[in-house]
């Protein structure tokens, strides 16, 4: 049994195997949000990674932060960085945030309750209200396209 799994692991590669499982979870979640979006608005044309990227980098001035950040333009990228395959950094606490891309961080988008809670919290902080299902679908679809951490100089 052990031998077989080692051989299998050698053929498939452990990293590829687990990455694929997690990417599948994120893909499923994106589909779920897309289905809700379609129910809300039958004219919804389908997910768009491009729209997701725009949303991710769009700066909005409704951030409910502290004195340092209040009223300053903030985007999802402010904490999660321009490349979601990279580690982020919280703009208030300075704490490191694990990468948001499910391709480079297998723990992302595996627990729907956690994902929903994070969306509600961050969308309220940044956008001033919860994000729409189509925005969440686009968002995850975009994150799935970010596969490569920025090379360290
Ligand atoms: C002020 C900093 C900050 C901003 C701005 C921010 N986030 Fe986050 N985000 C965090 C932190 C901190 C975590 C959780 C840390 C962790 O789980 O490693 C997180 C985690 C998440 C997660 C959890 C994913 C998972 O499965 O674990 C989602 C989804 C998310 N953020 C979406 C967004 C969206 C959408 C925006 C923009 C509208 C945004 N975030 C902007 C700090 C931020």
C-alpha cells in the first residue's frame, strides 16, 4: 500500500495532487456563486476573471478603518497585494496574510462558511456593503488565474 502510494505520488506529484483538489473546491464555490447570480439576474452573462481582477484592484474610499486609513482609497489588493498568489500584509496591523489564491494556498476557499464570513466582513469594510454573488463568482474565478508568486529579487 505504502509502495503504491509512493509510486503514485512520484507519477502525479504530491503538490499537483493537493493543489488540484483545492482548486476544484474553489471552482465549485465560484460555480455556486455564479448559479446564485444567474438566479438573481437571468441576464448575468457568466463569470469573468477580468471583471474579478478589476474588482480586486478597484480602490474605494469607504473603508471603515482607523484614523490612519479612514477615508483613504482601499482595494482588496491593499492587504492582499497586487498579486493574490503572494502573501499579503494587513494595512492596519501590519500582520502577514497568507496568499489568497487557492492555487498557492490550498486552505483558501475550502470552507464556505469561512469564505462567506470573510466576504461579508471585507466587502463591508472596503465596498461599504456585502458583495453581490456575481462579484464573488468573478473574484474567485480571477484568483484561480493567479498561479505564480512574484519572484523574489
Ligand atoms: C484591511 C485588510 C484587508 C482588506 C482590505 C481585504 N482583506 Fe480579505 N483578508 C484579510 C485578512 C486578515 C484575511 C484572513 C487571514 C487569513 O485567513 O489568513 C483575509 C481573508 C479573506 C478571504 C478568506 C478566504 C478563505 O477561504 O480563507 C476572502 C474571501 C477575502 N479576504 C476577500 C476579500 C475581498 C473580496 C476584499 C476586497 C473587497 C478583501 N478581502 C480585502 C484582510 C483584508
